């Protein structure tokens, strides 16, 4: 994560050095001019323009520095937010401690369907961006179904849902070895209700982080 | 292992011994009238505790009723002098039992062995209409096998009336929800002797009895993947034997116990695979883009019924055990899943959705003779056939929570298996424990 920030800082630093040198040049030149030549109206205009340019460049530099600082702060805030979003979770009877993040948002499916809804593609793009930002993270996609279906066919449907999400993330450039899938069928509903609102919540792909 | 002796008793000379093969009842008939059977009080021989005899009587009466073949004539309907009569009646005076309306009479005695740990049951069965003796047998064994002895007795009684033994010495495995986890249990055919088999707090699904009744294969999420496990009936020797990434689910044993068909997700979707019973040599049987589920081996080992949504909706298909000769079996409705073969291999029971509700159906393997067994009774799922083909176990939400029910295979006589409040699903019927 820090690696990704470094080139930005380096680039900014180079620009700073350039501006600084240019500034020195600008400050040095008029002095020489004063010794060697009579100041003319033309020259003083040029001098004023150059001073203006210097000032503008300095203002730009300051603004850029500010922007960079803000960006860095935002990135650090995002990192803090991501770290803060992580919750370790242990499920009795299922091996391993995993991590969940509210930033890896569930997506949902239509009844008996496993294709990704157009609106949910944005969620998965955000997920892909996050995964690219933290390239060491390995995730597992859980495919879930609502209760209105038979047990084993729902296992097949959950398998397909998890894999259609995986394929979409692969298409966004996430490497295959960072994503595993698991189908829970209708065995682990988030909402135990027996009505449409609950069913809609339960037809989902959920993400867990297996390792950071 | 339970061991006990069986002594068929010699027919006494004064019994009419012409018990020829008469079939009284045809279970496959669309309707039939239960045979009214009179059960005089059993006699406690010598120092046999009456409580033990009462238990035999109660288990017997309960199992005769549960069989769906008999209606036990209420004891209080007997004339007073017969209410007090105990033990096996004189075959020459059967007339006095006839006014009760019973067509059969079953009477017996219990003997506690001198060591106090063994018990002997002796019974005689009479046809009251034809006034003849049908059968008499003795069973002997440790007291803890008493229920098993009664189950065998009922099997024998059913055999006398149908020429085919009952399934009172079978067990039904099923899944019980406990909070977030699901554990595998078993119960006797009469719902008694409920035992927990898995105890791992995980999600345990789809129990499948090995053909020798010794082990159960099932899916568990113990290692954060749906893998196949094997376990002994006493909960010992838990062993993970198939654990490819993705699904390893819905096992069904070949009749010879050498192979297992199951659902596997090796290619990003569920397909039907064949493996050796130790998990080796996986071979893919299904082709194409559908989701394939719930493979079930036919009793003769030649065919596999399974679910596929290759046509756009889940339907039942049948293929040869090498994956060839695929044909679609169900065409009515758009959600037909969970096939199970009748032991004769001529019919398949399955769960179909009608108007948003799941119901139990049977259909001939030729695609004809569709029958609906459940109506207006919540959701009914996961049907499986009993080893004699007379019953189907399934789960139903008719009283709220999901419970295992048993019905005659024609839909009559539906009753809950256990007295639990719910959380039961996914029944699987054993073979007979001989």
C-alpha cells in the first residue's frame, strides 16, 4: 500500500526541486541585469512578468503540495477506514478465523438467478478497486440462496452465484489465485424471516477475507 | 452389535395349520381399509415385571397403528370379562373374540430369564374371520433389544397379511437444526430411539446410508468447504474422504457399496461425478451448461436419476450409470427436484413446486402415472422411499417448524416421525437391520 504512494511523493519532490532551481535562476538574473545595464521600461516589464510568473508558480506549487497532502491524508484515512472496517469472525463448526469488511459489500440476485444485476456491477468494481489497492488480500466469495428452494439444488445455485461473481472480478483484473468460492445454499440466511424482504436479502454473494 | 436368538415355535397340533399364502392387503391400491386387530392383554409369565410387559404391549400397539395396515380395536371396547383376559387364548374358543369387530387377533406372553437380563417374547396371530391360526413365534434377547424384537414381530404380522415383511426394523437418518448448526440424527421407524450421530456444531447435510447399514456418508462444512465425510452410526470414526475445492455434496451409494455418485463443483458449477467409495477416481458424468444436482442410484445399479436445469428450469432426468442415454422424466411444473427411487425401481418420488408451494409427487420411470401425495400442508420436501416401497419419508412445514413425516406411498396415513417441535429435514431411510 505504501509502495503505491511512493512514486507520487517522488514525483512531487522532483517538481519541487525544479521549481526551486527555477526560482533561484529568476532571483539571480535581475541582479546581474542591474549591474550591467541601465534598466529600461521594457526590461522592467519583463522583470515584473517574470516575478508574476514566479509567484504564480509558487502558488501552484503550494497548491499542489496542499493537494498532495490532502490526497495522502485521504489515502491514510481510507486505509484507517478499511482497517477499521475489518472484523474478525469465527464460526463454530467451521474451521478458521476470517475477516469481514463492510467495504466489501454484498451483492444480491433475482429469484432462481445467478447473473449479476447491472446495478451491482458498480459494487463489484469498487470491490475490485479495493482488492487492487491491497494486493496481498485473499478473499472467499460465499454464494447464498433464499429458503424457497430445495436443499441440494440450492447448493448448486449458490455455487453458480459465487462463481459468476468470481468470473466478474477476474474480468476486472483480479488474479484467480486471490479468489476462492464456497456455496452455502440456503443454510446460512442473514434474515431468518419467511417473507420477500428477507428472501431478497438472503439471495446474495458475501465476501470474506481469508488472509490479509 | 445386538445379538438375539429367534425361535420359530412349532405349530401345536390343534391349530389349523393351513396358513397358505393369502394376500389380504394390497398397499399399492389407491385406498384400502385398515384391518381391525384385537390385542388382548399380554401375560407376564412367572416373575416378569408387568411394566416390561406393558412396554411390549404399547410398542406393539403403536407399531401396528403406524404401519398403516391395522386399526387396533380399543381395549375399552372389549366386554369386561375379555378386558381382564391375559395371554394367548385357547384356539378352540376364538368365537368369543369375534363380536369385537376384529378381523385378526394377536396375543402373547413375556418371560423374564432367570438371570434378569434376558427376555423372551412369544406371540400368536389368528385370523378371526376364518378362525384359523396364522403364525406363532418366539423372540429372545437382552432386555435392551426388546423394542427390536417387537419390531420384528410386527414385520412378521405384516408379512402374514401382505406376503412382504414390514420395515419396523429400519431407521431413518435426518438433519436437525440446532441454532446455526445442523447435526445428523437417527430414529427408529416408529420415531423412538432418537440418537444424535454427528456432534461437531458444523453444517452437516444429506446423510446417505451405506448399503450395509454400517456407515453414513454426508456433507459437512467442518473445514470451510462442503466436503464428504463418513461416520459410523455410533458417531465414531468421522473421516473426511472427498474434499475437492467447491461442492462435494449429495452422495448416493451404488447398490454394491463400491461407488458413490455426487455433486461436485470442479468447473465452477455443479456437475454429477462418480467416485470410488474411498473418494478415488472421480469421473464426470454430466455435460453442458446446466446446474446438476441430487444424483440417486437406481436399485439395480444401472441408472442414475438427477436434477438438471439445462432446459431452463430444474427437472428430473435419468441417465445410465456411465452418463449415457440421458432422458428427461418430468415435464409438468417448473421446479422438480430431489428424486428418490422406489426399491422396485419402477417409480420415482420427488419434490415439485406448485403455486409457490413444494409438494411430494411420485411418477413412473416411464414418465406416466404422476401422483401428488401432499396438498395444502405447508412445504413438503426431500422425499425418500422405505426399503419395502410402502412408505415415503419427507419433511413438512404443515405445523410450523419443519418436521419429518411418513406417508404410505399412495399418500394415505401421513404422520410425524418424532414428537419434536421442528427443525428437522433431509430424511434418509436405512435398509432393514436383520
